[in-house]
């Protein structure tokens, strides 16, 4: 069940990112992120009477720390995009975000079988290929000033997964409330300090709200997966989210799929099969 939940979270994460990308074409990134965070907070708060669980202070603290890591990752990611190009930033961020949960799980004492090891290695390759929309050759143009923020943002995103995994299963979705409150406050604070607008055109609101609810849904699916399964496996599966973003871009925007991305999609499918095989 943990594998299914983690895969579902990847699909929804990718769809939420697609919505956010569309909205960011007509509003500032900070405005989109802030409103999406608020929409997600309202959505998860509505579910607390049924899925609030029995959280301890430690569960909420882990959730808050995860929210801070996620917000930090977003700020660093947008900084990296401002200073570099997407074809360089996206693969670097994706692979570092995918690798950290694997390392975290192994350091926490998790043991995984040989098929899963092969699947994890292939999944790391897949996220790089899928995210490299201009091909791997574009990575040769990378400058340290671009790579460092991209690496840092990926580490922050991976840390979000690791910290959420530390919550107890009995806490259910409550840690996500703490995560979202902290993330929302952090994004608004940084936007104000940077004098960035937080207004969103009325026509963009539905897309932003949909993306925010989707992101929270993906968070909930990942949290449930992490509480039931191994972090090294659930983290790498959730990190396959660029796959659904690319597929949606193909279907909705009719974007061209380059050979590198096609290879990444195939590698992602093979990785999922390997991870799902019995140890």
C-alpha cells in the first residue's frame, strides 16, 4: 500500500506543479505559492475532524520543520531559476531532492532488497532525464552560481520528505497543518522583505487554488505512505513527480517531448516495476 500511496503522491505533485507553472505565467511566483499554501491549509484543516489523529508536540514540531524546509526549497528554487536556466536547474534540483530521502532512509537503518536498490538507482536517473527538457548537453553550460542554489533547493525539498517521515502514524494529517502554517508565514515574510506582489489576477485564482489543494493532497498521500513504508522507497517514488508534469504538458499544452525525456519516462516505468518486486 505504501508504494501505491507514494506513486499517487508523485502523480498529484506533478499535476499541482503543472497548475502552479500555468498560474506563474500571469502572476508572481510568490503570489502563486502564497495563495496555493493558503488553499492547501484550508483544505487539510477541513479534514482534521476525521483525519486529525492524536498528534504529540513532537509530531507537530516535525511537521513545522518540514514546512520550513519546503518553503526554503521554494525560495531557493525560484532564486536558481532567476539566475540560471530551467534545463539546468530542474535536473540538479530533482536528483538532489530524490537522493536525500534514500540516504536518510539508509542512515536511519532501513534495509532494502537488491531489486529495490536497482529501482532506486534507475529512478534517480529517470528524474534527471525527465527534467532535462533541453537535453543533458545543457548541463555543460551550468555555472557554480546556478548549481549551488539548485542543489540547495533540492536538498531542502528532500529534507521535507525526511522530516515528515519522522512523524508517527497516529498523528495522521495533523503534522501537515503545522507544516503549511509555517510555510505560508515564511513565503509571505520573504515576499514582503523582497517587495514582491502577492496579488493574483481573478482569472488565475481557480488554477492556483486547484494547485494548492493538489499539493496538499500529494503531501497527505506521501505522509500516509511514509508512515506505513520505508523512506528510501516512498521518497524516491514521490520524487518521480516530474513525470506527470511532463505528461500533462504533452496532453494540455502540446509541448514537444525530447528524446532525453522519453528515455526518462521509460526509465521511470522500469524503476517502479523493480521497486515493486518482492525482495
